[in-house]
C-alpha cells in the first residue's frame, strides 16, 4: 500500500509515471497553500498529523529509531548497507574521492527502507537537495530535510502477507542426477513463472519499484566482460586490445572508447586522424564479437561550424544565464554550453544526435560528466585571475598561502555557478540548482527516448554516471571514479543491493579501480566479485598503470575467474531479467531473506545473487580466505579454472573458508538449483541449451530459467521461462 503526500509546490521529476491520489496535502512553509489541510503545521501542533510513522515539524520529517531498526536504501552512497550513523545528501556531485566521510556521490536516490519495529519504505521525490541524517546528530533519530520544503513523500507499507504457495510443477520435468549434464530440450516444457514468496522488505521494494516503473534492460551481450581505459587513443590500440584478449583466450564482449575518440572532445564526432576507418573498425570488432562503446559528455564545445553547437544556438537549446545569454562553462573541450536537458524540445534534439554513432554501427553508450560537471565558469575564472594577481609579489605567510592555494580548488563545481544558469521547463524559467538532480537523468532519458524511435526493435546499451530515481527506466549506472583500493572493492559490493532497491539493476563499478595503480591480487579479487555484477567493466584513468588483464603477467588465473562469468551467464541473465520483469531485486542483503536471524541481519560483506546463490568475496589484501556466515545449511561450491573442484555441504553458522587468489567460492542455497553453461569467449558463444546443474535440492525442486533473444525490446516473462525440475 502506498500513500502519497505533497508538501509545498515541488517541481515534477517524472520519477513516478502514474501517481496515486495524494491523500493529504500539508501547508507549505509559508502556510499559503491549505488545500486539503487537516492540520495547519503553522499553528504549532506539530506531530498529530495524519502522516504514518513520521513527524513533520515544519522543517524536517523525523522518526525515532529503535536499536534493532535497520535503515536500508539511498542507492549510490558511501558506507554500509545499513545507512545508520551518517549524514547523506542527495546532490549529484562530481566527487572523485569516495572516502567514507563523503556525503554525496554522483546519484540522488531518495528511497529508504526502515526495517525493524515497524517496516516501511519512504521515497522523497524532489529535484533538489535532500539531507538524510540517519542517526548522526542524534543516534536514535532519522531526520530528513528538503530544500525549500517542496517535495512529494511516498510512504510504502508491506501489503498484508498473503503468502502465495510456490507451486511445484509436475509437468515437463526430468530427473537430473547430481552434476549430470542435460540438454535443454529434455525439459523443454514452457510454463508460467511461479511467484516467489516475498519477505516484508522485499514486498516494500517490490511495491516501490512497481510505482517507479520497470528497470532498464540492456542487450544480452552487455552481460559480457568489457575492457575500458581512458583512453584507447587510436584504431590500432583498440585492435591490439582485442587481439591480446583473444590471443590469451580471455573472454571479451566490449571495448569502451573514452573521450579521445572524439575530435577535440566534441560529442557525436570521431577523430578521423586517430580513427580514420571508424565504421570499419566497429564492424571488424563486431565480427570478433566485440562491441565498441563510446562515451558521450554533457558539455557541448563552443566552436563555430560544429553542427551541435550551431544548432543549439540557433534553436535556443542551451542553458542560459540570468540575462538570457548562453551560459559558458569549462569542461574537457574548454568552453562549452550545457544542452537544456529539461527542455522537452532540446532533450529530443540532443537524443537524436546519437544517431550519428548509431549509423556507424555503434550499439551502446556511456553518458558522463552529467551531474553536470563545471571545471570553471567564465565569470569565476576571471574573478580568480584578478584575485590571484593581488598576491603577486606578496610575502605570503601561512594564512595568505593557504588562502592562495585553496582558490583554484574551489573553482570547480561551485555552488554559486549552479545558481547562475537556467532551464526552460515548459516555458517556465527554472534556476538550475532547483532541479540539479535531474540533469543526468534527463540526459540519459534523451538518449533512451531517441533509441526507442531510432532503433525500435533493438536494445541499446546505455548507462550514466549521474542519476536520479526515474532514470532507472532508461539506463544503468556505473559508480564513477573509484580508486584501486581494497576498501573500494568492498564498497562496490555494499552499494549493489541499495542500488537495486532504487530501481538500478544494470550497475557496476570500475573493476580494479579507476584512479591509482592496481595490483594483480586486487584485480583478481575484484574480478571474483565483478563476475556476479550485471555490468562488468574494467576501467582505469590515463595516469595509472595499465589495467588490462594481460598486463599482470600470467593470465591463467584471470582467465579462470572470467571464464566462470560466462558459465554463470544463463543464471545471471535469468536472475537479472526476472528481477527487472517482476520489480524484484537481483542482489539482496541477507537480512531480506533471514529476517529473524539477528546475525544475518547485520552481515554486510555477503549477499544473495538471485534466488539460488550467496556470495562472500574476499576483500582484504593477503587474506588466504575469510569467515563466512551461513544462516542455514548450504552447499559450498568451489571453482578453479571455472571447473567445480569442491562441493561440500556446510551446516549453519560461521566457517573459515580458504579462498586462494585464483579460485571462486559460492554457496548454493538449500532447495535451489544453479544452472551452469559450458562457457565461451563472448556472450554469443554461450550455449544455453547445454547446461550442467549444480544443486542442493531434493526431488521436486525447481528453477525458473529465463531466456530470450537478448536484443528485442519486447520481453515477456512467461514466454521466456522454462522450468528446470528435479
Ligand atoms: C570521468 C569519468 C571517467 C572517464 C573520465 C574521462 O572522470 O568518470 O570514467 O574516464 O571522465 O572521460
């Protein structure tokens, strides 16, 4: 059950496609709007409102938390799966330092799930800043403050649990002995998808996800491994990466092109000196089963004669300053304008520009710098030079020097700049900071809507750096500029369920870390986590040590781990698609499945991937293994060189499990089945018909395997499901 409350006059975000009736409208802070007000918050009677769970005190929503309460959600953020004990600010930020004392990263994901004495969900829908003080100021208080007090609040309760019996099919079943290989046509009966039982938090997520609409579905090949680098500078370099991957039999499905494929960093251009036969290159790579995925940035270079610039100017499609002149910012190409993504017409225009690359055979993109990043604004740059000049010749002591040193650093992404330009939202002039969190979302939406028109029969790969809930319908996300740090491997894992709750299913981090130098052991361990994530991409910054898998000596270990990804593909794809098509979760915290188990509820370094398996990756350097908690009896399955080397049933409780660098261990849940393919060096090689079943199940157990052609937009859960029964 979902209740909607409107506070003040919030701007529409289009996060919720079909809104339920607002059950209550409270007065805004100025007390002007009193439509349907039961109680005027201005009168001072603070808490006796009709709001369930929460108190509105005219400045913030608050809630008392019990010790047992766990606060899930908030998508892309630092710290734990349980968000208690910190302040988070939804304010899409170009933040390269994902330290644990950060408050904002690139996304704004205002969904919370409180699980404890009472269990319910909250979604704060507003395009500007929201602060979530989750027990930081007062240990037992959750306090939510929204800029301008203009927002819509959704309170989501779990429906009364009417547990649907999981029906076990009797038709079309085959008996499968342990480990026996079966051809798919032995159990070719088509049947409907059996609803899973959902726990209360799962039901709340499900309700919320139904509210915000179906998550983005990429093409199947996008579940392969992608190699990226800022940047592969020439055609030859791209060919070389492909050649070396194939030569070492390291699976590969994508090579990413960073900003240097463009001509002087101009969106929708190709540098013809470095990539003279770009179209041929795209084709040649495709023949090897490798897609090229170029980056698109938010800023459009100011350059006479450049069509995107000229058209934008001619039609008034760029964001304007106070005086109505195009706002100038500095990004990669130097001086740029921002396309007005919130202007419907401008957004359609920008989206159609992707056609240039689609026509060259490209089938996937990553949208970047769309918080949007401002290296500098013209105005602030001039001011800075004036100020710096004043220090010339001065004998600088500590205060002067620190002030001097600090000045250029605050030039970028300056709050004042975000208050200095405007959007044209359906004829209304709106200051950017009021809608800041929508920019990346609407940029990605511009592309996705154009793809629907331009490629109606084909899924196009699309993911973004900045995001807001609502964007999950149009694309995935990668979690930006992390570092080659062990702590970031762990953070990668912790973010995953939080992102899923907010609708983002096609997600991943830069495997191996974007910034700083990666080491062989870190990359192996990170890959051993990454093979379970939908978006699996190794990416690194230009000043760092090369991070392609073949750059670390012997490739055997890497090959073994990566080959397992391709063996897992039928399962991972199936679980992803079921999550997308039933508004469910792909990665779940243990507390969602074992709610009554106080230990499971606090585990933050293991998680369920789909219905059948639990993972517990190693994330500490030099560790030979780790302690794993099993909430119930499970089957440990060990893989070396992508082959099963051990299957051991372990009782519930804590276990120390040895996990050498070149092995992957996963745990199959009781009553469950894990189908494994034979593998391949690209997604297209993987044979969905020749599966090996790993299971920890008795007779009657069933797995619903989903598959489709991997490209059509038209997807049907029931049609794609085949049962595997024991
Ligand atoms: C940003 C992106 C990063 C990319 C770089 C150059 O920092 O987050 O992934 O490599 O820009 O385009």
